């Protein structure tokens, strides 16, 4: 810490020297006409003679990430986004004040330069600077090993340092932006309307999760950060919009892990007159297109596994998956004692008072999910696990629902929506009973949503896709924190 304070004091002295030179240490507008990456792509392969002949002018700005001084000249490397370009600062090419500014430069400072492109004696592509503008003084040094910052806590907590130290991190978030833009373009092309629904809700609904609670002083009521936009989007279907989608944040008061962040980004979309089979086809098409646009192929690599996004994908019923993966007798699907014994043999921990659907779901999550590496639609979920999904006509104990699994984790959840208001009321009441029994994640009863359903909702299919997990997949990242710019962390000590 003492060393940091010493360096900071030295930099403050240089800041004062800049002011003595009538140079603002925190400058104003600088017109950038070129980007380092573009210059490299357009001219980086040209030989020395061609660059001398063309005398290509350029004007770039960036952060100094390397600096070598010798005699009356210096070489600096500017980082411009994720790209870097060397610049040459020589006393006899610069005005007197500009060269005196060079003497006050430190790693981390921001400068703008004008000049032309050339190659050094060692053949390095470089800007020969004729004009230098000081833009911002960095009072803190870059990390000692800024080119390879590896402390995970520091990387997440000080993402601004991570982006300086690890330029490859830029690519993850550029890809994230491309994925979201690709999803938006795909859905709009399919006739969907993008909408926005409340982030603060009087009744949290649309998922089984514990909400965050806040208080509105003027209204004198508690509100909840939304756990899902589902019930509001379905109100819009009732109102006559046949295809709607929203890409926005959800908040769930749950633990933090490599696949969970309490604030996360979701896509939800709803289609009138459709069922979940229509969404299977739509999802295959969307993911295939994203893979092609983002990775250039429908086969991608994730954590040393080759994953094929080309359709069709496997469809596997929930119950059959449990039986086949664990080689169990079908009796476990109907007999709680048999299911409890099976869980014990499989090493799956369940609460002694857990009901049959809960036991089976624990078995599924522990033994089936990790094995679903290639894209797989798990279908036909029990009604107890699907309080908002339509019953199957052929078997009312099951629902027209799928969850999509890729690389061992859930990526999407979809179903044919329940549009029978009386059935929905009964399921809400069952969820309320579970809440009263201590289940904090069970649904609340939403009377206004039931009123909306009583006005009539056409047959509808809806789907939610976790954007963060999708970005993890397409950028080959093992942790959700690596695809969220500012993930939630414990308070800094």
C-alpha cells in the first residue's frame, strides 16, 4: 500500500507539472478519425516502402499500456478498445510543449496523437507522431502484471481494470452484444413486437423463486423486483398482441454460483395460436442461426466438448429420462417409498418429508441434467412442477412443456400456456397452500391476472431463455460471472 501511495504522489506531481505547462491534465474533446484495429487491418501488412510512399495520415487516441524512453525519443503502445498500436514520439518531430508533455507520461495515461504510418528499423507497424494531445492523467498505476491479471475477485470487482489488463475480455462482451442483437433481429423478422413490462411488481409471479422486496414511500406499499415478466406478457396476449417479446433483467433472491447471479438477463416471448411444439422448431432455428452468426458454424466447442446446434435436437420425456439414465423400475414414478429408496441408492439427498414430485425432481437434477450435453428438449413435465402450463390432453397429470438443456445445464423453459382461468385459480391456490407450509418460492395468487384470463386468452405458447447462460455457451465460459460485466459480489473488506 505504501508503494501505491508513493506512485500516486509521484503522478500527482506530474499532474501539477502539466498544469505548469498550461496543459490541462483532464482534457476536452479530441477528434478521433481512426481506430487502431482498422489501421492494422487496412495497412498492417503493407511493406515499409509502400507506407513511405503513401504517407498515410491517421489520428487515434487510447490508453498507454507500454512505454519505453531512450534519449530524445520514446515508443508507447496505445490500447484502443481491445486493440493496440505502437506510436513513436521524437523530440524533433514534436512541438516543444508536446515533447515536455512526453516526459510526464505514465502507464495508464490517455493521449491522442496525429501522424502517419511507417515501419521501424525492426519492421514494427507504428504511428510516427507529429502532434500529441494529453487527454487524462491516471493517478493509479496499472496492475503490476497488467498484461495477465489473474486474481478472480479483482477481475470481477474492478472490471475496468480487467478490461485494461485482459483485452480478450472485450471479445466476450462484444459477442454478448451481437447475440442479443441477433435475437432481437430474429424475433422482429418473425413478426414479434418488443415490449417493456414492470420491473417493480405488487405481486411477484411467473416463476418459482424468492423475490427481493422494496418499499414505495408515496404509495405506502411493498413492491417486488420482478422474478419474471411472464404474467404481464400474457396480459398483452389477452389484450390482442399476438406475438410479444422482452429482453430485460430479472431478480431472484437466491445463492450465487457459476450459473446463478441474483440479477440476470432473460428473453421471454409469447406466440398466440401456437403450442410448445411450435417453439421447439423456433428455438432450433434461432440457436442454429446464432451459432452460425457468432461462431461461424453450427458446431461449437464448449469446455472441450463439441456441441452440434444443427437441428433436429433430441426430445426426451422427463419421466423416461429419469428411468433410463438411472436404470430404475417405473414403480418409482408412482410410489413415494420406492422413489425415496432410489434416491438413497443414487446418493441424492432429499428432505425426509419431501413429496413424490420433489423427490423425482431431485433425482432428475442430480443424475440426468449433468448428462445432457448435446441440445436436448426434456418434455412432458408433471403438473406439480408446472403451475402455469397447460395440461396434456392425453395425460392430465403431465403438461405441454419442455426445458432445453445444453452442456449439462438448463438454457430455456417453454410451454403451452394455461388459459383456463378456473384451472389456473386452483393451481394458484395449491401454490398458496405450499407457501403457507413454508415454501417461500411458491407462487402468489394474482387476482388481476386471473381477471385477465377470464376475459379470454387464445391458445398461446411462451418461452424464456437465459441470456447469460446462452452467452456462456457461445463464448466458452465456465462461469456466469465471466459474461456479466458487473456480477454481484460480497462487500469488499
